[in-house]
């Protein structure tokens, strides 16, 4: 995948300039910038549900997971770079994997594990662009269906995905022990 630019839509209030990004596969050199973005998302998830409390060693774990997935042919880690004044600055991250559906067809599922954009890049079409890009790349890896995992209480994510044709398929329920 070569880097591609996308222009975000101006906000409805017209309160700022368009935000543009370039999306490309992440590399190990991106880890110092990707780890904080991923941790921001995980801390946001913590706000939605106390069962998602971020571990003390989360930074180390994030680095390990990102490093492993960057090297894994069944995984995708995408880096979203700003353009213009933000050229070279990572402003978003996407993580996804392809996994087998043991009992169902299509047999391969593309799972979006994380999509995170810095706040200045939200609500301008950039997230939708990231979703389209990751979906296309998952399809190229053989996925016949794409799913997204996020906290059930995250109404923003529920609306984001529902607006783009996603619907609930399974539920995971939990309780503390």
C-alpha cells in the first residue's frame, strides 16, 4: 500500500481548516509515536467501563503488540500522518487482524481492533476514510466480512459503525470475579 492523501471535510461550524492525512503501513520506526496514540484510545475505553482499566505496564504491552502485528502478515497496523503543517506527525492509528471463523462462511473475518484519531481530525470524514482503507486491505487479505471491536458503552463508536452499515452480530458480557 502506498501512502494516499485524503482531505477531511470542513467542520459543520466552519471553525477550522480542513484536516488532511496520508495513510500508510506502519513500521517499527513509528512505534514511539504509535504507542501513545494507542494508549490514549485505551484510556478513553477505560472511561466507558471500569472493566477496561488500563494496566500499569500498558506502554510496554502496546509496544510489544504493535511490533508483533507490524511483522504479522495476518495483521494490519496503519499509520495516519498529517499533511501540511502536520506533515510527518502521526495523528492516528488503525489495528486490525484477519482470523478464521471456525464454523461460518465466509471463513475469514477482518477484525478492526482499534481506530484512533487525534481530536482535531475527527468529524471531518477522516475516520470514514480510515475505515474504508482498512476494510479494503482486509478484503485483499481474504476477509469476506469485517467486524469492529469496541466498548459496548461507547455510543460514539456504536453510531459511527451503524451509520456505515455495521450491526451487532455477537455480544460479550462480563463481570468481575
